[in-house]
C-alpha cells in the first residue's frame, strides 16, 4: 500500500506522462487538420483548375479573392521571380544578360522554389531588340548595345503527384521585366504597329506596341547572339510548344504564360501567338503582374475570339500600368487615371483614334492598391512597380471593400 505521500509522488510522477499524452494527441489533431486542409486545397485546385485558369473569366473568384486562386497567382509569381533571380545583371561580367544557371538548376538555384516543385525547365528563352544601331555605338561599352538577352524560360510539370494535385500537366512560360538598355529603348517605341499576318490575318486591324512586337519577333543579329540558337523569341516559343504538344497532346494540358512589367506584355503576345499558331491548343492563360498596355481594340477582339484568357494583376498606384497611349473603349477615348478616366472631347477623341496611340485594356483585372499597406515604408514608383510588392499585395488582399488583411485585423481589434 502507498502512503499519502507516496500516492502524491506517484501522481506527480504520472502527470508528465499524461501531459505528454495530451500533447501528442493535440499534435496529432493539428497534423490531421493540416493534412485535411492540404487535401481539401488539392481537391479544390484539381476540381476547379479550369476556373482558376479563366475558363469562366474568373467570375466570383476575384472579389473577394478566392484563397485557392490566390495561391495559384502567388505560385506563378514565383516563376517570374526565379527569372529575375537567375538573370545576370552585372554589366561588368562576361556573362552579362545571360542566365547564371544551367536549365536543370534554374528553379533549384533560386531561394523561393517551394511552390515550383515538380517542374522541369525545358528551354531557355532569349529576346532581341530589333532597332538598328548607328555605327558609332560600337565605341560604347558592350553592355550598352547588348541586343539579345535571356528573358525567361519554359517549364513543364513532370511530377506525377503535382500533376494529380493540379488536375492536369501544366506548362509555364515565365518572363522577367526590363533589364538592359536596349530593352528600355524598345519600351519607348510606344506607337502601335500591325501584327504580322501569321498572328492576325485581319488586314492590319490588330495592332500592338511596336517595341514589344520587335522584342518578340526579331531574330538575333547575323543569326547569333546569346544561346537562343539564332532564333527569335517567337520562333523559340513556337518550336518548344510544338514539341510539348507532340509529346503530351493526349493529356489534359494547360499553358500558363506569366510575366512582370515588360514580361507581362511579352506574356500577352506569347499567349496570343500560341493560340494563333496551334489549331488545337490547350487552354492558354496569361497571369501578368504590373504590365503596361499592349494593343488596340482589334487586338483585344482577337484575344477574345481565340479563347486566350488574361488575368492582369494591377497596383492602382503603379504608373507603368497606365501607359502607353490613351485608352479607347466602346464609349470612346479617355485619359486613364487610377483605373478610371476623364473623357476626351469629341474632336480630340477622333484625332486619337486616327493616330497610333489608341490602346485598349484587355482581359480581367485584379486591382490592388499599395496605399495604406503598413509593410511598405517607401511608396515611390519603383516600390509600387516592384514584383515583390505585387506578391505581397496579392497575399494580403481580401476584397475591394476591405483591401488588406491588416484592415480586417484592425476592424476586429
């Protein structure tokens, strides 16, 4: 028999065992809840992937922002971030304007790769400035006149578990934004130019920004430059997508083209070109961050007819999303400001429509704002346009009535 003191000691000794049991039980419950949540998330993406890719134009998913769609947007944003991280920005380096890593390690060499697991890079992509430089530019440092540069890559999901989670095999084309002097020069060529017949056989009605088109369609000078094999960005994309469709054409496929800034514009051209080139292309979707305007109303009409889906993530405080040109919609021309606009007088409207400055907004817009964001100490142009700012805003966006999660916390406190 135990004395009272012995019983107390025995009880005291047993308490840690009971506490451990409770702790383990609690941990098991948390683990099980996490596994259930993960399974529910996977089921949500697998069952609704076409909606997340825009088959219904994201109806009911943007305001408030669906959490599964949020995760998908952030996932594609990280593909773009990888393109930035792998680019050699050092103008003094012998590898300036190229990719710093081989194809096999583009995704694994970068810091944020958790959401890109299961993808394999199949091709590097290069863009070339088509502007003919005067002879005297040969006396300038080589980095000033670098015409061809690494702009992004193609990656294919090749992991069985990830394919099952996504509900299809996903192909990603990711583009970085402006980095070289020649790319900035193309950005400034803001007048509209006709799409070539093989992209829009409508008698030069479909027009896009001249500099973006040049970067997409120009071959490297003298057939060389970079490691693009002497091909334009357009030909490289067509060649790679043709191979992928030939290999996986019998499967459920999606093509997601994503980019930031200049890359967002190139993503739109690329998506349109894929649908214009391949008669039985899978669902092609653009997820763009901080992109400028790309083309006119006829170009927008071509996108809609081909079934190309475009989701534009826009920070209303980012001026890059408000250029170039004037917006011309069904109600006429207007000067755009913060997504709204001041209607132009009739005589000026007619003049704008007759010029090469009449642009149209395309696709579906997810409008964010960096105003009131407590985590941004600097709200200058560079910060408002930065990809990291966009990803932060997407991660914290709730709805148009309550733009940030911090607002929700303040209301609850």
